[in-house]
């Protein structure tokens, strides 16, 4: 029987990357998504059937947070995470031979704004506000399931960098059009991870059956926003970039219908558990990651 992986919410930038990588390893990959011809979230029977005898379930489902936080979008952001996690947990409960591992997305945004020290799984301080509340409820829903045959891991994922989507697209245009200076004070920390390292973390956790609970997915070397923008200018061969004051970012966020939190919140996250278990990052510094991404494109 062919090895099988199930990816829920697998039609975005990260999900497509994972799908291609697992197929290269010889896996059959089942996708659960609102988009046809994938398995529909409304088809409980097909979801259970897909999960039966699968090796691993990876849940990436959830409405993008790259939007204005009005009441409608807030409700969709929260419900899209809670509802899909419940559907998957209930489906796993019905499997006769469920996957041995369920990896659920979470977010490094769960920690407070931090410019004073790094946040680890053991000593990180949970923040406050809408995004944090979503993350807390998401994890609570995930860990509310008791699944004797399935190990559960929640990945607190930092900002993911890769050549085929994500935040690299807007950053690339900012730098190319001369707007690649620091944003706000420039002192806010930028925690990130290359999409290839995120994929390798999945494989690492799969093989380490003693890993469970929450795991920070971020490189050991976060940078300040000012350093990030400098490295982006170097990578794209731009000598100059205009800085953007906080008020300019607030105005711009309204115009492009997003929130400045995505840029101004200081995310200082360290992958303490991964380092303790011996995981080795292929792209551990921002210059390595950016050079690879640009070379790929």
C-alpha cells in the first residue's frame, strides 16, 4: 500500500510546497479544501476515508490574517480555524487506523510584543489582543481532543519565507520601488523560517515519537526589522530604501486593506525545543534564506 499524507487547507503557498515535496518522496497526498477537486470540508465520509491508514495529518486551514480586522473578518479568521480543527478531530476519532501524528498549525503571534527578550516554549509570555485570542482558542480546540493512537503537535509558526509566495512578494516590490527602508522604529524583531526548514521540521517530528505539545517554528537567528530591510536591499541589489514612519504604515494598511500588526509587532521567538532535540536548520540566517529565494526565482 502506498504511503499516504493528508494536508488540510493545502492549497496555499505552504500547502502546495508540502504537497510537492511529499509527492517527490513517493507519498500519496490527499488535500482537504474548499477548492475542488479536493476533498470538501462538508464531506465527513471522504475526510474519514482519507485519514484512514494515513501516516500523518497536517492542518494548515484558516482564513488569511492579511486583511482588515473588522467584525466580519475577525469572525471568519477565528471560525475558519476552530471549525476545521473540530472537523478533523472528530474525523480522527472515527478512524479505525488513524494517522500516528496530527500536526496542527498555530502561530508565533501567540507571544507578546517582545523587544526585551526572546520567547521560548517554556518561558515565553502569552500576549493579548485579537490575534493572540485566536491562537489561544485554536490551540485549546486542538488539544481538547484525546486521541490514544495519534500524537498531537501544534506548530507555533513564525513568518514563512519562500520563493513562491507568502510575504516575499510584497517585500520584493517595496524594495524594488525604493521603499525598502526600516518600517516604524525598525527595532521590532522579525522572527522567520524558510519554507524548506518548515518542511524538514515535519519530517523530523515524524521520526521523533517523543516530541509532542507546542513547538516554536522559527530560526534561531531572528533579526530586527531594520536589519531585515537592509538584507533585502542587499539581496535585490538596491542601495537605497525610504523608511516608513508608523503613521505612513497605518495609512498604507488602510489603503491595501491589511493591518500594521503584521509589520510592527515585535516577534522574538526562539525554537528552544527543536534545538534541544537536535534539529539542524538549513537556512539559519536571513542572508542564506534570501540568497536561496532569489536564486530560485
